[in-house]
C-alpha cells in the first residue's frame, strides 16, 4: 500500500472538504504517520473515512479511533500553542496526543484501559513524542485543585462538560469536547474568558463513543 498517497488523499478528499483549512494543521496531518498509530490488523484502514477499532493483541477493547476528519476538526478548533499545557482524556492509540504535541509544550494523556495506555505509549515512543506522558487512569482524577491546563481535549463524547473540567482551565484556556447523547451530539469549543465566565461555540454535529468514567446526567426513576 502506498501510505504517502493514501495520506495525501485523506487530507485532500476528506479533511479539506470538511472545512479544515489551517495550513499548519494540514501540514501536521500530512507529516504525522497515522498508520503507525493503528492496530496492525487494521493498518490498511488508517486513512479511510471511518472509525478504526482499537483491538490490541487480539483483544477487542470496544474503543475506536475517531474518523480522520473529526480528529482534524477537533485539532483545528483546539489550536494548540507552543506554551500550552494540555490534558487529553481518552488516549486511545495516542494519535491525537501526537497531533497536539506537535504544537504544544507538554501533553498529559490519560487512558482508563491499561492495554490501550501501553499501546499508545509504545506508539508515541516509536514516533519520538517524548513530550507526551501517557497515564493509565481516569483523566478526571487529574482535575482536582487549581487551574492548571491551557487546553483540555476530551477524545470521546460526554453528556455534559463537568464543572471540574472547566475549573481546571487557566485564563483563556479551552476545552474541546463532543457533547450530548446519541443520536444528538455536537462538538464544542469552550473558552474560559474570565475567572467565572465561559463561552461555548458549537462546531459541528457528530457521533462518538462515550468516555468511560465521566459523570452522567441523573435520570428520573419511577
């Protein structure tokens, strides 16, 4: 398989038409090898417009890599900056962490499944991303205490963005998340504009698997 041609086609035929036009983001997507973050059995699907199953060593984890165009839109909205301290929750294969790390100062990525955390750690190490730390555990546990992150990326869906996530942002910090419950979910960019004020910008509608371990909305039981 010609991976370079497939990567080029992914960018030109899937990602650009989905309004990802930032040349810096496009260059990142063109140079970081997505196929190196895909389970070997699915390597030929690395550039297809679909979610790729994250089966590790023959084990079906039930988790997936987001479709390339969704990852690209989220990355463009997140707009990681050279001085940013970033938290990603939901490491998966480590690919999104690699995309972010190309532009940010440091990235802490948390993965609740130990087998996926190890898989991502190996992928990132081979790709040379030493500024990414992968931690096995629930990322929401990293949010207690004072504001400490410039960017938080939730690489999966949540029914709502908990207050503890918002309060972990520094002034001017951003959260990128897919919010809602199937079949209605919207990717959002939330920005902390002051100590007590936040703005939320809807980005696009999509569907993503829920992040494990996040608070759920209370439901009435009769």
